[in-house]
């Protein structure tokens, strides 16, 4: 058997347990053959190491849900992407700030148009057009008096407002003027839609 | 009494008749291999999870298009998984390219330490091999993942890849040659060695 004939029988020969005639007679092929066998052994070991791995149980639960939806049954609550939605919401809020184009200097309780009087804050009679954030949160009622908010007028992408669930129509200018109320810790406490 | 083991095709037929447990039984039987195939192809557990899920969602919706005359249900599922994996790899090709550079550096560093073939017997050698598989071109990586790592026979692999059996053999041959090259980081190789069995690539 020539070297070519020998190697043309690969890859099946890689699994051969006993040394083959040609290998015993040809040192160069013997060396390469040993490497092929080591490679095959390594691949088998790699396969064995990964053998216990499988899809997590949540996948089965999601498939059951999908199956029940398809067959008209009652699906269980789908929790697969809760974290993704939470991350997306966080990103939207972050994008809120990153895409801001501050058109007015930060006004720390200075602009009377936006913030009529300090006493308004203290009496929790803050501008009723301000929407507390997070929007719809049960504990957002006392936001006005929690600290000493800064006000910033900005333009916000309409899509970001819609994504936050704020009462904005889908039609109109792509950017919406708004006034943000920022807490002393930098968190967004409320928003007023100017337009 | 010996329990009767239903075939994949029988489970699928029952599942198509609305038998949820039959579908889940089929899923439990095949998901592991699909998951591992996707993992070997992408190196990502999250992607492997998504692929495993999407394969069975696809089966749920298009199981009727499975034709037993063209191959086993397992090969059909691997075929779907392969398409999903390739789509994922196409989408993330730039990330993979950046990753590959780092892997090559790591492999070079490891390869300098000792004989990489001896290293294959150790854990770090296996990691090196895993990285080498991940840097193979897709058409070679998939035959390694199917035939070497999933131990699928050539006929089933050919059905999965929708190509002749000879192509599977030649690609596997070439893939192993590339793996050895990557592991050895040497250009010299014996005459006649690592030559594709047939020129079908």
C-alpha cells in the first residue's frame, strides 16, 4: 500500500485500534497517523465531556406553553424573557439620557415657568402635568417631595416615550420636547411633555 | 414486560394529533444532541439553548413537512438546527472574527509549551481543541460536530447537510487536517498526508 492509498482510506482509519501494516513500514505516515489518532481521541473526549450538557428545563416549559397555545389550551405565564425586558427598559432609560440634547442649561429650581415656587414642592402641589416615573409604579406617588429635583429641558425620541408606556401618540415629530425632573441622586423622577 | 420504545416518527405522528406528552417525549429524546451540536458550532450556551428551543418550535409548526423517505427525523431536526446555527453565525461573523484572533494567540501560547498532541490528553489541551474546532470554516466545523462529536454516521450526516456521503468524508478528512495544522502550528506535513479522499469539496 502506498502513502496515498493509505491516507485515502482516512478518516475511517483514525479509529483503528491496532497498528496497520503501512504504518509499521512508513515512519512519516506512522507519525502523522499517531497524531490523527490523538486527535480522534481528543475529539471523543471532548464529546464525552459535553455529553451531560443539554437544554435547561425552562426550554421544555416554554415548548409546553407554545404547544398549548397552538392547540388552544391554557398556557402558563411565560417568563423566558423577563430579564431581557427588564434590561431593555433599563437601556431605554439610559438611552434617554445619552440621546438627550440639552437645549437649556440645567435649572436648579430657577426657571419659574417650569418650577413656579419652592413652596409648591414642599406642599406636594408640583406641576400636575408632570408624570411620576417609573410610570405607573405604585410607590411613585411621593416623588415630588422626596428630594430637591433638578429640571432639564430636552428632546426625547418619540419611540423611547412610547416604549416607556407614556401617553404619546405614534404620529407626529420624531422628537418630543419634554422636561425631566431629576432627583438629587441623578435618577429620573418625573417627566413633563411640553408639546 | 419489556417497555415498548416508540420510534421518533411515531411520537411525531401522535404529537401532530395533539398529544402533548408525545411531543415532550420526543423533545427529551433529541434535545440534548441538538443542544450539543449548536454548542459545538457556536461555543455559546445561550445560542445552543435558543437553537434547541427554535428547532422544536419549528417542528411544532412544520412537522408535517418531514418526509421519512429523505432521512430520519433526527437528521431532519439536525438540518433545522444547522440552518439556525448558520444563520446565527452569519449574523455574528464579525464578533467571531474578533474572537478568533484572540483564540489564535492563546493557541500559539499553548502550543509553545509542549506537544499539542500530548496536550490533548489534558484539560487545557481539550480547551485548545475546542477553540480549534470553533475556528474551523463552517462547512468543516459542522462535519466535525456531527460525525466526530455527535458520532453521527456519514449517511445521516449527508442527509442533515443535504450533500453526498463522499462530500461528508472528504470534508471530514480536510477538517481533521486543518485541526492538526491549527494545533501544531506547523506548515510542514508529509507528502500525501491530509489529502482529501475525493475532490468533492
